[in-house]
């Protein structure tokens, strides 16, 4: 993983330098922000681009036009004229999840191997 401020990124962290924004070279470093929302399981993800905010909760979807409705009062998810935006936001989440998968099995050892290693450590 690339070094940041003299260190390495932890697995499962996908940081991006804000230096271009801080130095005035860019207005942003991402076209879309992905975030976890909520304070209890199940995990819910939110996608926010320059105009829209989208997330799901239980079996409902929410889509808000942040330019026209910054207080998030009108859920646009069920409106046919917003189907393309809804699909685009879904695709963003799917792409993010596919591209940021963490290999939780990395370093996994089969039980037989763990037992052999434990036996070898006992013999020392």
C-alpha cells in the first residue's frame, strides 16, 4: 500500500490525500463520497455526489436532490424520472464495494497446519 505521511494504510482503509484541495490545485479529490451511516447493525452505506444523496434502510431506498432539497424532505427514489440517477448511485456503491474488498482470510492457516505448529512449539 502507498505510504501516507510516513506510514502505511491499514487494511480496509482507502484514504486519498487532500493536499490538492488544501493547496488550491483542485476543488475536490473525489467525484463521489461513500460512507457508512447509522449507529446500529445492519451496516448501511450512503453515496453522495455533487448533487444527490442515496442510501438504503431495511428494504427502502432514499434519494434526495441536495441542490433542490437540502433538508431531505422529498424522497425521489420512487419517481420514474429519477430511475437513471437511482441506478447510477447503486452502481457507484457496487463498484466501491467490489473494488475495496478486504481479504479477511489473508494469513489464514488450515486447522491441521495450526495444530502442527502448536505441537512444534510445545516441543521446543
